[in-house]
C-alpha cells in the first residue's frame, strides 16, 4: 500500500479529531493537515469537508471575519463524535497489531 493511500484513509478521521476540540475553519484545518503530511494540498480538504457535512459528521456555521467575507466554520456533530470514537478504538487495535508484526513480537 502506498503511503498516499494510507493518508487518504485516515484524513477524514484526522479532520474529526481536530474538530473534537472545537470549531475549525477550513483553511486552518487544511494547513494543519498539510503541515503534518496527512493531505497533499489545501484543495484536498474542501471535498472531504463537504462529504463529511453531507454524511452528518460535521455541521457548519457562518461567522463574520475581520479579513473579508463571512467564513464557514466546521463543528463535530454527535454522530461524528461517535464515528471518531469507534475509529480510535479500531485504530489503536490495528496499530498495535501492525506494530507487533513489524517488530516480530509474538511470532516464532
């Protein structure tokens, strides 16, 4: 599996995790995920945010901006929180299993 596929697979959960702390502006979310290497560019985040909104994982609110037009901020919904919690459980188990295999733990 290419690293890009792995990143794409976890990007939506990383967005949900970033929103767990509170609302987020799309550009700020994109910058954080881009700086950490989870997404390749800002253009990747908006289709992802739109899909998460359509699926009910996030909702949006418009806020006035001192820098220009109103901005759309994203908030984690209760269903999004539940999906994130389930992913965390699944991810931790998966990560531990892969780590065990990579480090040859528990194999003869």
